[in-house]
């Protein structure tokens, strides 16, 4: 995903400050990671629902 690359690059640019909670970069990296994990949940649910519909 593009957002993964952008937040990774931002963390690299800011170095150790990218890991400190008081900086915005850390929050964006953390939030992006959670969103990317949550995004897979949607795909899994679509697959589960489609299998359920096809079985009926």
C-alpha cells in the first residue's frame, strides 16, 4: 500500500524521533499499521460471506 511506504519513509527520515509518542510521525505509523491490518479483515469477511451465500 502507498500509505505503508509513506509512513515507513517518514519514520526513516525522522530517525529515532519517529518512535517517540510526542511526535505526529509515530502516531501516523501506528495508525497506518492498525488500518492496514483492519483492511484485511474486510477482505476476509467478504470471502466468508460469499462462501456462505454460495453454499445456500
